[in-house]
């Protein structure tokens, strides 16, 4: 869930940033107060429980007499544990903000070594891709930024999890999981109950609404029946993938 906050509402964002090991004050509202004359907006990404899992501080510079400007994210986004989906959600939220305000450009400024010419060349290549290839640019940049912040091993884990979710790849051990057993399923094996229990939905009522809207998939099959039930035989050795929308997912594991 994406949330935009003003500089006067940024206490929660600032606290989240300061808890991160590689944070920078430019990623807080403090830099917005220093940059007098620029606009400042904070972007928060929350999980289904309302906890912050990512943030990005945005400066906006308006060009006088031209009714446009650009958005700038100094030091880039903050996200946890190589979470590809959160990184993509933050960048998409920044792009949506630029479109809403009529800004002509977004700029994200992660910490890079000037000597890393290979990565800089790759960024220039991605910047020249036509619109239909933008997903490739997202994947490459997400991997490289994750690698810089969390290391290559975590970046590969995030890429593998994203493949399992978005590209129909094999089930990944890094996709979030929820363990169930035969007794739990015997007591209540309704899909809506499982969606609420594993955290994909905030409640059974929320789960019913998501199912009715066609936003829930079970093993890549859309489910619209609110009375749908999951049998133990559906959960294979690699588990059973549940998905809400495009970016929220959980793999059921039978114990």
C-alpha cells in the first residue's frame, strides 16, 4: 500500500529511515527543510499489516513560467531485504506523482561510485529503451540497486522471488510462506480465511471483496467464488501459491 506524506506528516517516515543501517539524512524530511524553495513529498510503502517496508523522499523543483518541473529522490529509495516488489512500487509511485503534477522528469540518485563505469553505461542504455521495453529496465535497475544496498546474494534472491511471482517461474524459497496443517484445513479451509490468516488480506471481509473483484489467484488461476475452499491435495511439495493483485503473494506450505 502506497501513502504520500507532507513534510509536516513525516515523523513516521523519518523514524523508519533512521532505523536503517545505510540511511542518509537526505532521505528524511530534514533535507526538505534545508532545501528551501523546493517542494517535498514522502512516499511510504506499507505491508498488509500497515507496517512500513519502504520509503522514498522526493524533492520537487518547479520551473518558473513553464507550469512544469521535475522530481528528484536524493540517495534513492529505502527498502528491506532486497524486496523487489517494494522497490518497484516506490518507483511507480514517484512516476505517478510526476504525471499528476505535470512534471517532465524524475531523477533517482542512489549512491554510486564514479569508477563503476559498467553500471553507469548500463543505466544510459536502459534510459534509451523504448516504452515497450521498460520492464527490462525495471528488472535490471532493481537488481543493481538491491545489490549495492544488500549484496549480490540478496539481489539474486529478490530476482528469483520476482520470477516465481511475475513470470511464472518455479516456486522460490524466498517467496513469503504460510504453514498450514490438516487440522487447520479441516477446521476452516475457506480461501477467504486463508487469505486473512496468511496476511494477504486484512480480514475475511477484505478477502471476500478481493475475491469478488477478481483480484485473487490460486496457482495462477483466478478465483471469484467467495465460498472457494482449498483441499490439502492442492498443496504440492513446493506449496501452493496464493496471489492478490500483481505484487502481493504467499506460498502455502502443508506441514
